[in-house]
């Protein structure tokens, strides 16, 4: 008799990183429930890509949840602030960038936790990685560990039924080049992924924002052609 | 010279508890930014009440954020499940009720944290209390403490600027009768508050759900007429 597959909730943005996480979790044998957000981002095209990636990579379900982060402003990704272009390396590496959305991963993981609880899953996955640590506080391992701890206390499953939550972060220690290599190994259709903070409506990357710069460098270092 | 008032974000539902928290935080001297959610609840009328209470109780700002918890189902407050009526005391006291919304307070506090970060606040307030502990895991003091810890790690303010977040829970140790007395002492217009899980469109309480039963008992024990 076949064992039923364990369910997991995967945060999926349409970018290279989260697509790689989805493919990784599939390889780990999880039945993957993908979750994306329409959160007032400049670029709705990433949700089109997320939908396509969920299908191609074999998610059993894909939910898009509407939330309104614009109400709080404070980020170039949601407010009327320009996305910085052609920044020097030391600027990309230093401090919290203007594209930081306040408490975004806390909000995303909170929804993922709600989703997990309703489907009886105790595994979540998110594409945080080493490159982001310097800039985004909510991408650090200690943040992830704190959320795992919170999840047990926050839920009926944890408080009443003794569930322990695991947040999988398979990219945590990888450079962008490492992520590119892993994506290729897992058969992620990288051309369908979109990393840019400021793409055209049709999904053409700007080529100049931090995300485009890091992606280009990652593919170059990995010796892989993007697209 | 007057010191600028410290800002705080108050989760405000339109019920008695959160209105009392708002009044308490005002008395503590905070400039109060109230936050409510339209989350697919059966009763939109509570947002009408929240708006009125924010105004009457002197919030400097009131935001209503739209989120979609219905996508995850799993609760009588958001899904097509009946709200239980006329339950016996031991049923009200025992286990996680069907009105529990998966990860709701985690989601609410995550948004409050985003709001706090954009206005430079490190104080949040929520109306969790002792009555809820038995039923709702995300009302317990250890959950609140875990969220305070997470907030520091999750935010630019915490990670970069050394902010420490405080989640005020002034009702934590109070019975419903204690909350009623505190509300009266603070001048909360209790008649404008709505506790019912299943009110009419006009905001008339059903009188039979757990919230109505607990409220009626609280007013009786406090020796106060409701309304």
C-alpha cells in the first residue's frame, strides 16, 4: 500500500528562488500546496508566472491570496517610491534596502501557517537565502527559527495535538550561482521565472535593479545561460 | 516643550475587549493607530462599529485592511459552518472551538507589526484575555511572548536599529466581568461594541453564541446593565 504523501505549503512568488524551493520540496516527496500573494506589488506579472510554475512543477494546489500591504506603504515594491537601479556592489550589500516590505515574510508565513493548519500540514517552505541576509532581516535563520517556535504556540495543531512545524529553507546557505545550479539540476524552467523588481507589464526584466544584477551575476558564475 | 506622544498600533475589532484596550492605551498616553480587518467574517457590521469606536475613543488613525481568510476555510467565522448556539459551560470551556480561525492572531499581529514599522512604533496592543486561553491557542501569554521575540528579528527596526517590541495585553488576567468594569471605568461606550459571532445585518446580537453567553454573564457579574 502506498503511504499518503505528506503535505507542505510552499511560498511561491514566481521568482527563481521560490520555484527552486517548490521543485526541491517535490523531490523530497511532499504533496506541495503553493501559496502566492497579490499584495499591491508593482508587477502583477509575477502571479502569472507563479501560476504557470505551480502547474509545470507539479503543485497539487495553488492559492493566490489578496492582501493589502499598500495600506502601510513604506517600500519601493508597494509604494510610490522608485526602485533603485544600477547600484554599486557595496550598496547592494549594505543595510536594509528600500525594496524591503515591512514585516513581509512574517505576514507571508502567517498565511502559510493558516493554510497549513487547514490542510493538516506541518511543513512550510520559503526561498530565503544567504544573499538576502545582509539586507532583509526576515530572511535570517534566527527569524525562521523564531517563527517555527511561534507556530507551535499559535495553532490548534501545535497547542492541542502536539504538532511541530518545520520551515524548510533549502536555499539558506546558497549563493545565487548555487541556486541557479540547483534550479537546473531540479529541472526548473528558469526562463519562466521572473526575478526583477520592476519588470514591464509583459514581464521583461528591467536589467538594472538589485534583483536583475544579482540574477545576471548568478547565472554568469554558474556558467549557465539565462532563458 | 511637550514630548511627542509615543505611537502604538491597536488591533480593534469592534468588540468590547478591543475597544477597552484602545481606551486603556489612550489613558496610558499613546497616540493610538487602530487597525481592523475585513477578513471574510460573516458580520461586516463589526467594522462599522470599529470605525465609530476608533473615532469616539480618540484614535489618531484607523485603517481597515482587506485580507482573505476564506481562502483557507476551516472556521465557523469565515466558512460555511454554523456558529454553535446555547452551548453548555463545559463545552464553552473545553477545547478549541469551531469559531477558531487558523493562525488568526498571528496574521493580525503580523499586519500590526508592518503598520508599526511604517509609523515608527514599537508598541502594539491586543485584547486577548484569560477567558480565551482554554480555547484559542493564539491568545495565550506564551504566544504573545513568542511574537514579541519574533518581531525583533523580523523587522528593520529590530534588526538594524535595536528596537524592542512590546505587545500590550491589558486584559490578559481579567475575567469578562473584570473587562466590563474596566470598560466602564475608562468610559468605553459599551452599547456601541458588538461581541456576537452571528449578529443580524443591523448588528443585533443573536444572544445564543459563546460570545453572547460570556458577555451576558460578564455584565451580570459586574452588576452593569449592557447597553
